[in-house]
C-alpha cells in the first residue's frame, strides 16, 4: 500500500517507472545478504530521491518538518508530542488544500474525519475543534502544549509514527539522544525500536530553505537538491553545476534507465534521476535547470532537429525525443558553432 501511495507501484499493480529509477540507484546492493547490506538503511541517493517522492505524495510531511524546525536542535519528541505535531500539521494541510473536484472533496472529508477522531480520543468536548484553524491554534498554543489524553491516541499515532520514522530514515531526525548517545548493543537496539526521536542540527537551516517557497511544486523543481544539500547529512557540501556539458553528462548517465522501447522519454523521471546521480558525484543542479537546457536546445535552430519537446505544458507532462547517443553530442554541436 505504501509503495502505491508514493508511486513505486502503478495503479495496474505493476512496478512503475519510478521503481526502475529507484533500482538504478543501487545496482551493486545485494538486498538479500543482510551480512553485507542493510536493506533498511538508505543510501545518500535513495534519501535524495525519497525527499522528492515523499514531499510530492504526502504533502503533510513538509508542514510537519516546518513545525519540527522550530524546535531547538536535540529536542526530544515522544509519542504524545508527535501526536500533537501531526494533529497540527494535518489541520494546517486541511486549511490550505487547494485540490478541486471529487478527489479534493474526498481528501477533505478524510482529513476532517481523522481530525475529529483525534479530538475525541484527546477528550475534547467539541469533536470539530481541530478542524477549525482558530480553535486549533488556541488549543495547541496553551502553555502545556495542548491537551493530553490518559489513553492512547491511536488515530494520531497511526498518522505520526510512520512519518517520524520516515524522517529518521532521511536523516532529518535521529533516534539517538545527542546528549547521551547509546554505547552498547542493547542501548542501540532500545533506541532504534523506541518511539522517541530527536531533532538534528541541520533541521532548522533546512526548514529555512523549505519555508522560502510557498508553492511545493515550485520548491521541488527549483530547490529540491539545494534543500537536500542543507538538510541531509549524506548529501551535504554539493557544489553547483554551471556548464551545460556537465548537465548533459549526468543526463546521458540516466538515459538508458528511463528510455522507453517505444515512444518519447518522460522529462520528469529523466531529470530526477540525473539530479540524483549528480549528488553521488558531489555536485548539484535542479529539475528546472534540466528543463531550461532542453527548452534551449529545442528552440535553437542548430539543435532543434535533435531535441524535440512534446507533451503537456506542465513539467510533469513533458516528454522529449533525443539522439540515441545522448545529449553530449548535441552540446558538442553548439561548442563547434
């Protein structure tokens, strides 16, 4: 179910092109040999890719990260605090959801139902209180941090724990107490299996990048890799790419993975994989940098026959036809002119 939610499994039940992209990041990992490879530990490239996929498919997650970024580094977050933070994040997502049509209505109803159930489990008299932005803010701005239930808040836990574990896998949270790190195997195992998390030093700076762009789609196209360079320890210190020939090299590396047997190439997965490959080499560029390069090559009379853009106007709907040998040869035509 989770793989379907993030687009790894297509609606048909088969592996999607994103599964192919994901497999391309770990060609040498033997996920069946647990002695040499931990299948639950993400590589740097996998972390970068999952930031893109999780943020797009679970838009509550960026809101939750903003709340976490307001906490001091090293803050301890237990189950009760995680439930409070997720209730706030779900409510704010409901406040700003813009999707129209039946799908948008279905999402709003599901969110309202979840928030009402959480309110009931918290013992609030009005089950609609978490749906209302003003009332919700009054409750959670109390000096005590909001209501506390004597029993488990199961609906909030189901929403919170999975997301907090995902943020730990991405390196934005940690399970080890920074003031008292575990030293023995027993302590390490206890920390890994507990529902206690700690904010990292990088989180506030990463949230500043995220907060600087109000439109999530624009953020994913223009600041995704920059955010990863700031927020993810495994992807830190990336240097910007400025030369078209450098972009072309990583696009050519990704081309065999995303090329179809029949039909044009989808620009979005191609550009995404190229961006991820670049992080492994210690450099960065964004999805829009790839799109701008393809648009420029498509419009230039010297290269317009080699690079032909089609599809819809939206970036995710774009497709392109390029030479079998890749873009480096096309960039070479511009250099010769």
